[in-house]
């Protein structure tokens, strides 16, 4: 599994390099989840994005979808094929 923050619709350079390496090793899946705009933007870019984002678009995380993906990955990696419970906070 590889994850990366996204800045200006792009993965961070380090994550892109790691992804290229993973593809050579046989990575099988690519999944994108929505994120969020910080409640208290820390720099010019974050403030600009927050200012231009409608409140309903500032947090697009879909926790049920993320948990479903995580359970599927855990099941696949465990080799059992059985559903695996994912703890909720």
C-alpha cells in the first residue's frame, strides 16, 4: 500500500517515485479517496483553496468507503479471503 498527500491535484514527488518502483514490483490497484481542506489553513495555497471551496466541498472523506477498502485489503493480504473487521475511531 502506498499513500500520499495531494497538493495541487498531484501526488508529492517522493510518492510518485515510490509508485513507479511499486509498479515494477507488480502493484495491482489504484484507489483515490477524497480529502479535506484544513480548517485553519497554514499557508497561502491552503488559504486560497479554502477561500474558493464551498463549505460542502471542504471535507470529501468517505469513511465507509475507506473502511471497506481497508477491510478488503486486509482480507486479501491475510490470504484467508474472509472479511476482516476494521476498527472505527
